[in-house]
C-alpha cells in the first residue's frame, strides 16, 4: 500500500466552472479513484484561487464586496464538482485562515533565509486594466487590451531569488526526466530556464485584495506566490502538519500554467528545503472550433449543459449521463495535445466505445441467457477460461503501467481492448452452438472478464460501474476468477443506448425508450424543423441590444455593420443583411433582439459576433423585431 497525493490547479473565481476546469478535475478524480481502488492511501485536493486584482475588479463590477463574491463563486465550484461526482478529500480556498497563515509563515521563512529581499518593481502599467505589462507585451507602446498609453511605474516590492535556483532546477530536469510529462513540455520548461531566470516580484503595494506580508503590511503577497502554496497549506505545513506525509504530490495542470508549476514552485520548495513535486502532468486545451474556450468569445460549454444534453438525447439518468461525459473527456480529451470539444466528437466516442462496445456486450450476453432461459453461470474452468484469463492479465498489466504514468487515456484503452476481445470471443465461440459445461464456461468467462473490465473503467465511470455490479449481482474487483458464479439480473435495459441523430433532433427527453409517447405529443411543426424541448431552447442566449453605431459594409448593398451594446456582455460587432431595407442612421439608438451566443462568422471579411432577429416579409425584405419599453442593454429574453 502506497501513498498518493494528487491536485488540480485552484481555479480563479472570476469565471464559472466550465468544461476546461472540469476536465482537469475529472482527470484528477480518475487518478484518485484508481489509487484508492488499488489500496493506496490517497489524498485528492482541489480548490479556488480567490485573491488578486482581477477578482477584486469583477467583484466591484458586480457591486459585491470581494469576500461575498468569492464565497458565492467558491460554492459554484463545489456544486459543479459534486455534480460531476468528484471525490476530492479537501477543497482549499485561498481566503481561508488556514491557508493565509501558512502563506505568511512561508514568506517569513524565506525572508529570514535571505531568499526574499526588498527591491524595486519596474514595469508598464495600464490604469484601465490595472495590470503590469512587460515591454515585449505592449503593442506600439500601448496596452495590448485597451490600445491606450501605459505608464512606466516603479514601486517597492519584495523579490524571490528565483535566479539562485536556476542550476538546481536544470539539474532536477536532467536527473528526473519524468518530472514533467509529456516530454515535450519538459523540453519547453528546460529551455525556458536555460534562457535565464530573473528574480520575481512576489508582493504588491497596490493590490489591497491579498494576504498582507507579515513583516511589512503595506504589501500584499503576489497572487501566484500565494496560490502555489495551497498544495502544502492544505496538508497543514508549518501548522499541525498532520497530512504532510502525503507530500510530495502529483500536480495536474493545463499547459498554460507550466512555468509556475515546473519552474517557480519547485524553486520555492527548494528554498523551503522541502521535496519537489513527484510529477507535473501538463495537459492541452479543449478547443471549440479551433479556439480556446473563453468567456469573451462566448464558446463556453458548461458541464451541466453537456450532461443535460446527454440525458435528453439518449434518455440516461443523470449519474450515468455524468459518467458518459467523464468518459468522453478522459478518452478523447486533451491529455497530450489540444482536442476538439464538439457534440459530434462527444457522440462519436459515446457510440463507438460506450454504446457499441461496452454497453452492448453485456446486453448481448444477458440477452442470450434470457432467450435460452439460462439464469445462472457457475464457474467452470478449462481452455476457454484460461484464454480469457490470459487476455485479462495482459490488459491489466498495461492498465496499471498506464496509471503509474498518470496516463488515463492509455488505461481506458486497455479496458476497451479487453471489451473488444470479449465481443470477438463471443462471435468466434458462437454460444448458441454450445451446451453443458462448455456453455457455462463461456458465459462465466465472459461475465467475469466483463466484471474486471468494469472495475478497470470504474475510476472514470463510478456510477455506471456500480450499476453494472448491481446487474451482475457481484462486487467489483480486479481479480479474475474471484467470483464463484453469476446469477445476473436479466431485466435491465442497455446501459448506454445508441445515440441516433434524429432522436436528438426531436429533443426527446425520454430518449430511446420513450419514442411513442413523444410522437403523439408532438405539436404541428414545419417539415425539417424538429420539436425542441425547453432545455434546447434555453441554450440560446437572446438579449436586448442597443445599436450604438452603424455603417454599410463596403461593396455590399445588403450588409450593415452594427456596433451593439449588450450590457454585461460588452459591445459587439454584428453584421446583418438588412441594408436593402434600412439606412445605417435609422438604426442607431434602436433596441433590437440579438442571439448572443451564436458561433462568430465572417461576412465579407468582417467578423460578426452574434445575430439580430428579423422577419422576412413577402417582398423579401427584413423587418427588425422591435422591443416594447426601454429594457437595459443586455437584458435576457425568455
Ligand atoms: N488560479 C490559477 C491556477 C493556480 S494553481 C496554484 C489559474 N486558474 S484558472 O481558473 O485559469 O484555471 C486554469 C486551469 O483550468 C488550466 O491550467 C487548466 O487546467 C484548466 N483549463 C482552463 N481552460 C481550459 C481549456 N480550455 N481546456 C482544458 N483545460 C483548461 O490559472
């Protein structure tokens, strides 16, 4: 029995949890569940990063005091992770006293040691976004966001002697080539450190929403220095220290925060004379239509929306739909390289792996038993049993080796390879030609291997695995041959019904099992237009937009480019084909109806970021939908 400590990044609370943060969290959850399965004492930590200027800014924009704001947001993360069946052992928040105390102690220890010193921070400051920029980040000397002039500021700041740890870090990468995986990211961090480390500013006098530096309280601790310490503050470092036996741990992160975890954090640990992390696993990003998911592009998928889409499309219970999403994320996600997050990708993986291979196998075996009136499969061993046992052992070996390297994708492949083998085995053995002990041996071997494969999948799909265990009426384990015989429940429908495109288009809440009721309840609709349920409708983000400016798109009679105020969603450029009916000046000051979350599209070279609603009359000309009263720009339409 070993010890295993796994962490996710602590997420900024200025945005809600989404499929990106859910990915890292589900990935860490699968690792934690695997280690518990093999009997390791496991500690799984996630949490929220709650200090800093950006969080203060969003709280101010919302008119909330920062503590109130971070409390609300941290709860959203806790709720999202409970919904995703995340089994974290602790949830750390950087505004908790147990964390703040440790950060203050850590900066003191380093200060006493001489690794923290007072210096002068110099940089370019944009007062509009309250952010410092490096010379090379400026655009023609202006703020890259606001395109307005920046100020050169020089302020007193405490620095951490990062440069002192340059050689020890290079030595670490040289002697421990698995310190960062995948190897491409180790190379990336190695060349970053080889280019030379500069000491890093770790305090600010201008950011009030932070932890005060204990020996100079006009300073607050820089948000990244504060955040990284969560990985040991949660273990009680410098305090009771009761969980420090779990250190060092494995950090799961996205590739965007590699430098902080693979170069800054180990240097801080060296300064504290603590062991460096066991490993930093840096995954890629989910992309939506080739772009990173982000709030400003409006291409965010929330885990809850994806799960309700799955529930509605194939009629799964919530816990099984959560598992289907978890499986898709882990099997087809950005473990190494960036991956495409789309419904096509989701259903492709679902149908191939879960419906056709995994779900269908059990259905085939149990369906056969039911048809033949067989209700038990006692343990009978012979050549068939040995053949299946050998394949199970081979796949189990690959499975453990993959999890040893935090390679969940590899581990899932070995489980699926076993399932594929069992499907082929059934085709080859032709059970309808067997009888007596031969048939019993076949059925036992199939069901027993299926039980082991289900256990192999259980870290990814914990609820589905329990459902299968209940159907098999057997406990889950990784030991083939352990069960003395099966008396399965033959009444269960397929666990993962196949997704069919047309069912989805009907917005069929009851899914595969409820077609008839739906058909009779369908209202009159235009041909080619499916009936949609409220969940599908509610995915549209319809808003009141106030037209602030309008101009014709050059060389087009039809297109007008509008600048539209959408309140909290900001200003948008929308290109609309209304130029044959309206003059730009007629439009300014009008309130219109905007679809705010439509995929951006280029029209005559101009990117349109939304669509306005209009009805085309018999003359073929558009009539804009108008709005009663004067609702605020950005008001939601339901
Ligand atoms: N607060 C810091 C981390 C401090 S850790 C001591 C931070 N937070 S964050 O909210 O921006 O979350 C970053 C992490 O969320 C990424 O490293 C990654 O793990 C995950 N993801 C955010 N967007 C993502 C995608 N589009 N795709 C995959 N993961 C992404 O940085």
